C-alpha cells in the first residue's frame, strides 16, 4: 500500500494561493485541495491559465480537488495535515480568517499563515490553541484576474514557527511541520527559507506595506507618481523610521539598508500595490494588520508614531467609505442630526 | 455735480464674490464691476438667481458692470479704488492671484484679500509694494453653481490692515481705506468688524480649514462621516493642536474653546467643505495657503508638525493627481524608467 500523502488545503485562490496549489501539485508529494469561491464554476469547467516565471505556463490547469467552501472541502477531502492560508487578513471585515478556516481545522492540522501584516498569529492561536501555527512571508509577485494567474518574481517563502506554548514539546512539533512542508513544497525552481526569525522578516516587509501600500491607497496614485510628488523624503522615509522604532522597541533591529532597499524596490515601475488596486476595485483591504496592529504595539511600548497614526486614520476612513459603498455599513443621517460629534455612535463597533 | 462714487472691482464670481457685488450694488454707494469669466454670456443674458439669508431673493440680478476679464474691466470701467479679491488662492496653479489682478491695479487701488489661508498678503505686497493691502475673513457660507447663488450664513466680514511699511503714513492710509470700504459695504443686514488682529482671525479660521478641509478632501468623505469614523480625536484635534502651536510661536494665542468651536461647527450637518467639493469636481484647491505656508512658518520657528506635514504631503498628491487628470502636468513614464527615485525630475517645479 502506498504511503499516504499529506493532505494540504489551500485557502485563498488569489495570486499566491493559485501558485502555491500549482507548486504542490507539480511536486506530487501532497494531496492538494484548493478552495475556490466566486470562480468555482469557471475553474471547475476550464481551470486556470497560468504564466509563472517560477513554474512556467499552464493552460486549463486545476489542482486535484477544488471545493466551493472550506466546509465543502472539509467534508469531501479532509482531514487536512496543512492549511495554507493565503487570503487577505481583514479582522474588521465581514469574516475573520479564523472563522474562514474553522470548518477544516482538526487536531492534526498545522496552519500556515502565508499572509502580510503583523499580529496575525495571536488571534489564530487564541482560536486554535492546540494547533501548530507556522508563519510565512512570500515575496512572490502574483495576481489572479479572472482565472488568469501572472507570477513575475521567483517563488521564495520564508517560513518559521510561531511558538505555541500550549503544546507540549511545541518546538519539536513545529519543526517537524516546517520540515514536512518544506519537503513537499521545495523543488528546483523555488526556495523555502527556514526562518529562525520570521518575526523580523515580517517587520521588514511591513516597511513597504505600511508606508507605500497605505499612501498609494489613500491618494490613489502608483508608487512612482507618489515619489515624483516627493513621497520618499516627505512620507515614505518618515513612516518607515517609525516602523523601525516600533520594531526596535520589540527587540527587532532593522538596518538602514533594509529601509533603502524598500524605498527603491519599485523605482521606475509605476507599480500600484495590491492594497491600492483593491481600493480601486472597491474591495476591502488590510488596514488593521498593516497599520492598526503595529500602532497598538507602539502605544503599548511608548513609541511615538504620528505619521503612521495619521496614515492609519485616513486609511481607515477610505475603508469606511468603501464599506458604505458596498453596503457593509449603513449611515442613517437623521440619527446624527442633533448629536454632538464626540458622541456619534461608533458604527464600526455595532 | 454728484460726488464720484468709489469704483470697486470684484474679482472672483463664486459664492463670496457674487454676494459681495450684490451687497455693494444694493447699498448704491459704489460703482461695481464684477469679473465673470466662464459664465460671462449667461450672466450678461440673464444674470444670477440669488437666495441669500442676508440679502433676500433676487432673480436675473447683475451688477452695474460685468467684464470678461480683469483687463477688460480695467479698460472699460477703471480705474478702481478697491479690488475685492474673492478667488481661490492657488500659488501652485496656472496663475497667481497677483497676476490675475495685475491689469487693474493702479496707484490709487486698495486691494482687499477676502480669501482663506495664511501668508497670502506677503506676495501681494511684494508685487504691489506701494498699494494699500487689506486682509479680510468672511464667515459667509455661500455657493455659486451655474449662476444660482445660495448664501446660508449672515454676511459678516472681519477686515483689517496688513501693514505695508513701504507706504509713508501707511497706518493712516490703511485706516482710511478700511473706513471707506466699511462705509460702502455696511448695511442693516450685514456686519463689518474692523479687526485690529486679523492675523489672529486668520489663524483661527485656519483651524477648520487645515484640519477638516484637508482630511475630507484626502479621503473624499464629508465632515460628519469622518467624525463617525473617529476623526475628532484621531485627526482633527491633533492637527488643530499643531496649528495652535504654530500660531503660538508667532505670538498668536488660540484658546481651547476656539478649537472646540470649530470641532463642533459642522456637527450633524454632513457638510462637505469647498475644498472637498472642488476635488470631486477635479478642480485645483488651496493646499499651499492652507497647509504649505503654516508648515513653512513652523519649520522656521522650530515647531514640530508631523500630522500637518503628513496631511499636506497627501493633499499635495491628490492635487498632483488632479493636475495630471486635467493635463496641467504630463508624466512621460519612460523618462523615469531607469532613474533612482530620489533623483526623479520634480515636474512641479518645471
């Protein structure tokens, strides 16, 4: 009897999730299920069209299993050894990541957060206190627009344990999960870095996301146009310096060279970060994990972050506008007519 | 022979200019010319439709003279004792206020700046070193949309001298101009306050404009929605505190009560400030005199203004986007392809 292949559920079928599912399928060391929500019928019929600098071109490609929802996946193809979570992480949106994956989490499941932002591991451990949680950072540059997937940077994943002290011998179990996932994911085209300090890697990537994603989203301009308008010195570097200060207050040292790397990483590209693209499409974006959580840490540690707080407040207002446009929040103007503006009901907490 | 009435040229036929011309015409103590640029044919044909809480309703109203341009006005109806300047003040736009009025300025002309913002008197004195310059703040709330003028607050003007040391006996001449304008403008419906400290009045009005106009413009939300989203504590008060600090560094004391007055002045109104309305219409707005100039003063005086600087940079980027959309600036992306983003050509200074 052949050895049972580990079962992997990929949640999130955007650019990162589709490429992750493709890689695992090509390697053929795992049994892959991909959750495909809005595009299910289309993908079931004709699959994806993929152009990847890492894995080549694939027409009408789909993984072994696709499912309409996490619950559907769990019923038909569980139980899963790994959940590879690649969705946006929007705790202030209609559903949290924890609730999204809940139907598929079993005691054996290691949960890999291949997502941006800071502070995303804690709520996951709170909700699933006895599961192994791995934290991953990808530098893959990949989009999925109407089932056409374009990946333009080599697939590199930084993967580390997020110590879960609830688990007996947690380090050993976490290391075992890292090794196993690295075994089924690695091939000659990609690179999985086992990251002893994935927290630092997250802070470093946050330099870009906190400064550039937020600014481009607020003003609806690509990175290069912001820079032509003077953003490097007036906004990007001041915002990044505050990120460096918060990280330092957590014992994470970020070098000036790393700051400059991210200042220049989009030079001449006229690139619009995904958050800015989401806002243009009137989709919710990750303001809490990109700015809200770092600011909470700053406040707890007594670090001043006036620039980040201003960006965060403005970004939250853009998100507020989009939520109202989408009908996620509704404002009855009459409710506010004779009210002191310091006592306005906080509709976001309703 | 009857006494010669003072000639007044009103420049700017928005809500403030139209009401100013109406008041002066009704009083019949001045010979009024209004410059009407884009709407000239329409106003010449059928005048304005005015609903004013101060001056009542007027259909098909127009002042004695209208002119297509300042030069046209000067040729046909000059020379003017007063220029009442009510346009937006956009030094970074296609034409400065100084250049707008230049064709009509003669040695006898007193120039009244009935405009928002800070630092608008200095360039005026530099360009017209021997003219009397008066500085005015209006709390009139008035719009002109397609020649329909709606004025919803009582017409009150704070008027003061802006000492022009180039003029011999300047205080006397300035006071004489104030008295004369007050005489021709005042009536039983309005109020002209002779303001010994118009600089302070400007700083106070700036509290609202710097914090609320800029925020609503950047995020495209009205004031009340910003407040529902938490703006009072997260953004408006921090920005206003910085304005208070800059004013203090100039010897101008603003009370906490004044801050609170402007925080609450739009409570429950779901009001969109004119800057926000301009941005929605893709028109340029007054980012320099509302934020740029106060920040320059802060830098000269060593006052930290991280919130205002962040708002200013973002607001300038929104203006940048509108300038590109209007074709005022053009970006050739190829020019930037292989360039370090710290060395991008500054297209705004071209």
